[in-house]
């Protein structure tokens, strides 16, 4: 059983590390990615800003995750990227 508590801040930090690993910018400008967090609707997902009006896409899907699950998935992805670079 998980006894660690993860927060929105942890999820944002994990996303920044992931975006760095794939050379994508974090932010709210066009072409940038950011965390969309809403505890009422299930937690975290990733938004990509697609136009100057603030329209967003969800390039990694619309499934929201708790901060703990989000950080676990992000850490897995970062490790896979690192291992791929070694190959």
C-alpha cells in the first residue's frame, strides 16, 4: 500500500522533468505543455496549448490520474527514455 502523499506540486515537477527529457517547453504559451489538475474530476492530465487563444489538446489522452499515479507513470516514461538513449 502506498503511504507517500503526492500533490499537484509533485506532479508539476515530474512533468517538467519529463518535458525536459523530450525537449518540449513547459508553460501556457502556444506550443507549450502544462499540467491540468482538477481533484474533483480525478486529478492530473497533460495539456498542450495549440493556439494563441488558449485552445488546448490532450496529446497523452484524457484519462486523469491521481498525483501519485501520474508521478509513477512519468517516472517510468523518463526511465524508458534514459534507457533508450543508452541503447
